[in-house]
C-alpha cells in the first residue's frame, strides 16, 4: 500500500485537518521530536487506497545565516557581509530536530501533500519541507507527480475537502521572493547593526545598548514615529479667536451657533466682527436645508483593518492581536487571518456563514432579521488574489475563547454582519443665520434608519438636541455674542493604528510582517507604548533617526524599502529575476553602508552629562548627550530648543561649572593643542546678557562684574597686536599656561610647569594690566633663590619677562564671532542683568543629538 505524507504548518492545524479528512477515525502518536504528532488513517488518494500520515512543522524549518566564521563580530568587517560572506540554511530551531523528524516520517512515502499556510511564507516553508524529505521518499515513476499543494482559507469541513479535491502545486516564485527578502534583511540588517552597535557602545552615554539594531523595514517604521515626535516638539501654538453666538426663540433652549468665518488670528479683527454682530439683537434665518445622508456599511475585513481596530478599540498590540487571530484560525473559529482582500468571492456562502450566528444571544435578533428580509450585497472592495476576507467560520462563546479571544472574535463577527446589513441613514438639518453682518450656522442629525450600526453601535449617530422648527425669514433673539480666545494644539503621538495605516500606505512590510516590525521597535527600546496605544520615541530612537536623516535620509525614509518590496512582489509574480533583484538591492545598500561609515565620525561628537534647567517642566534633567559637529550646536530634546556654538573647533564640557546668570552648564571651545580655547555659556552665547555684548561671545568677552569665568576675572591686558582685543588667561591650559586674545589669534605662552596661575585684583602702575600671581613647581622654578611664588606684571616685571613667549594660534579657519570692543587693562565692566530670567525655551535633557 502506498503512503501519503501530509504536512501542515502547526501541530493544532494538522490535528484539525486530520480529523476532518479521516472523519474522526485517525490514530495519533508523538513524533521523535516530542512536539509534533503524527495522525494516521487509511483513505482514497488518486483513485487508490493509501495510508495517510498527517503531521506538521512549527513554522519555518530552516533559517538563513552566515557560515560560522562570519558570525564573529570582532574579526569580520561588516562591509564583507554584503557580498563576500557566504550564507547557509540552518535549522530554525535545532532542539526540535525538525529535519530528522520529517525524514523519518517521509521514508517510504510515495506522495506528499503540503498543507502550509497559503501565503508567501507558507510557500517558502513548502520548499523547506521538500528539501528535507525528497531525498528519502520513494522516487516512483519519472513522469508521476508526487508533490501536491492544498489551498484553503479556513478550517471547515467544506473548505478542507474542497482543497483536498483540488490539489495544485507549490508556487516556486513566491518562495523565491521570500528567500530574497530573507537574504536582504540578513545582509543589510547585520552589516548596519554590527557596525553601529560597536560604534556607539561606551561612546555616547544614553545611546549605550547591548544591541542597536537596524532593519530595512524596522527603521522606516521607527522613522514614522520620530517624524511625528519632531512635529510635536517643533510645534509653536498660535492664539486665535472665535465668535460664539447663542440665540433662542420663545421658550426653547438657546442654540449655540458656529461662526462661518471659523476663526481669525488677530484679536482686534475679531473684536471688530463682534462689534459688527452686536449691531443687531436679532438673528435672521437665511435658509433651512434638510438632506438625507448615508453612512456606508464597512467593506469586508482584511488583516490591516483588523489590526487597526484591535489596537485602537480593543487595546491589543498588533503582535498580540495577530497571535490571537492565528489561534482562532487554527481552532476553526475564523478564516485565514492574513489577507489583503476586502471583497468576497462571488461564490462565497454569505448566507450559510450568517446562519451559524443565529443562536448567539448578543446578535441573534439582528441576524434573524437579516435572514428574513434578505442580505444586502456587500460593498465592492479590493480583490488582492490571496485569501477571502476575515470572517467567522462557526459560532462561539466567551467561555470557549477566553477574554482576548472573545473580544477579537466578537469584533470579526460584528464586522461580518455589518457588511451584509443596510447602510445607516440620517437626516442632516442645517440652519443658516445672519446677525448684523456676520453669518452663523448650526446643524443637527436625526437618525432615520440605524442599518449596520445596530451591530456596530460605536459607529452610530449619537442622539442630539432637536433643532427648532423654523423657516427662512424667522427671527431669533440673540442671547449673547462673545469672542473666545483659543490656541492651536500640536498633533498627538502616533497610535499603533495610525502607524499601521502609514506602513500600509508606504508599502513597509506585509500584512503578516507589520506587527513584527512594530513589536521590534518596542522591544529594542526605540519607542514606548503610552496610554491609548500611542508610540512615543525614546531618546535612543530619536537620536538614531535624526542621525540617519543627517547622513542618508533614505535609510529611514520609506521610499527605498517600498521600491524593494515592489521588486520582491515582481519575483513572486514571475516577472523579475531573483538574482538580479537581489544583487541590485544589495549594491544600493552596500554603497549606502560605506557612505554611512565614512560620514558617521564627522556627524557624531560626544558630549557627556550636560545638564541645564528647563522651566517648561520646572525640573532638572541630566543626560549623557551627543553634539553635532557641523555646524556645531546643542539641542534640547525635551523643549526642541537649539543653541548656537562657535564653529571650527571641538566642544566639550567645562569642569561641570555653571553660568551664574542662567545656571547653564558651561562648555569649552578649543581649536586644538596649538590653538586657543575659552569657556562659554550656550544660553548667553545666543542671548547676550549685557548691553555691550553681542551674539557669539564667550566668557572671555563677558562683562559680568564678578563671575569667575568672565573677562573681568580673567582678563590681563590689551592685546599686543590688535586694537580691540584683550589677552585673557586660559584657565584650562596648565601646565603649559597661556593667555589668548579674545579677538585675534594672538596667543602668549608663559610660566610653563607652574602649579597655579591666577589673575590678581591689583593692576600694574606702568601699563594698567592686571597683575598675575604664579605658584611654580619647586623642582622646576625659574625664580631666583629657588623661590616658588611671585606676583607681577606679565609685560613689565623683569622676573617674568624671560618667561613670556608670543605666538599665533593655529586656526582651522578664522573665527566668525560677534564683536564688543574693550580697551586697556581688564576694563572692569559694570553691566548688570538685573533679575536674570531662566532661558526662554530651555534645555531640559540636553541630549544634543544629531540636530
């Protein structure tokens, strides 16, 4: 007797199919891996009696990976992963011994019937199974077909028997498209992930992570979330004004009218319209219109819509919702949950499907009414050529399915009933008024026929106050007219439902993979799920996306991946060559990878533990941060405020010291070891605190009377070369001490190896320069008689004269900074700020990331 091996995608699916085909007469045993059962029975196949063996896999049998040595992150250049690194198929779950299990069961079998899920991934698994079992199967006649593919969309007796009686062949093109996607995701994802994980670790504070992953679909998914975050942060509310009028007639309740101009952004203009309207104490009815409106019943349910509703209405994450849907499918409660189709096939048994719901007490009344009056033809949707829409396949109760399972099943069932119900109809009444010279209106809806909203009440027409009966020419008394001040509001963070819509619109992922990509960005800590299933990017997610935008926006925009998806679909349709598509996509991303590596070091500069006060949130924030190098500036991720910095030099923190005026932490700008440096306050740099200061001045030009970092405390004397500059002590330069002009590139080196150099309060009687107190190292002191301390004038004191050397700073480019002339000595400024304000738009967590 010949034998037929039948393979399903999951153990529960195999059991259900075996029970249907054997009519409950099969015997079952555990396979050698202890997970997959084997169900055996005798039946008819191809006109002959055969022994059937029904078993399953557990998803993919194989996975794609690099050969051993290319999995060593430390020894392999990530760039090699694009072409040089060979790949191989490995068992997806080695502990299951799936290949050996399949070979044991396939030995001596003559035919195989593949009952894998009917999508591209299922086709790919078909060929994984065939690769494992064909070498051990009976070969049979050369001309005899021994591989068959069952196509089905639900686990019902009719659908399973129909699939068994109309067997086809597995689709090799669809399997190849999955192979191409797997290889692209592996090579591109691993190359970028390995490089950026190693690059960021230990270097960028809150970017430190055990794994900073990149994915061709995952990263654009994150990009949508950060794009919305940026819109929120950059939003500047605008004040606007609206006229509100209340009118009444007789003893009726007052009507609140809407202003036809909607709003104005100038208060005085708004007040003018109020005055014009107040010239009349009566509101004249200009017109009354009544129109019958229709709210259309929904189209048939596909995967994306199911996931949207699960997130927005049921509070389920897409990944969780998909897992529940798959369980309902394998248990036979719903049809196949992965489909892009929103149109029922012409031969779909709508009436039979509906009859199964007549005993459910929740919607039995609506179902019976539909069966008696006749089903309404469903709206025409899109036929994607994959599977029928998601529909209930048999009746169920909450006790059978559990809480989450019942919620999803209930929605699917209500949606199906709604698709064959009547549209909702209502009457829209609109009344137009004139008050003075201004036009107002009010409208109301009156329900005529609820239609499908009886089973989807959340979409129903809410009851409203009835509008008074009136006609053109009637007069209402004006109760009040007032000007309301309002503000525009920012958008909210993306919800999962909105993100799913964007991914579908831009071709990122498939109906099956969309939940996986959203789940990935949550697990990678790139976004957090807030109340209402809103996706709020973390600092890590924001930094990465902003960095990609600055280096190569196409890494994060959906355009490239969408184009690749279209090419992969062409492979599935047999219209494109697998190898050509794969090579073309890899060449594009390889060039992008090399540009990314070359650019990243110039785009990222570390800045650690920068803290500042943010009066928007009235709290201190501290972040290990990043500063963009070109052009240099700091950015507050909390308030979206950007602060300018000097260019053409390096920026680092300055001893955790703070500006006494605004409490900002100071940074140090330096042009290099042979150049000059000076501290500055980022807020003062952009917002000069004193009248004699201009934008772009550092602490070496600040005229604060007592700050230890200011010109008054560290200025020594007028520059020896330029007319407007002052030589200022560089307190960070020891032990090779120097002072530098705050205008030109003159640098004066002095007192090498001194322990301490301080600017004294006294001035030189001869040149009016400030005296300098120096404490030398006793083993290297140049002072006579081994003295270590001396105070004197750098320019006039004979003891100091031989210890001073004039040089010119090495500058990459000339500095472009504001002026503010000072002459002579330190010119002790008396400018005063009064009661200093906190920075306007502040810098809470100064995560100065890729701005």
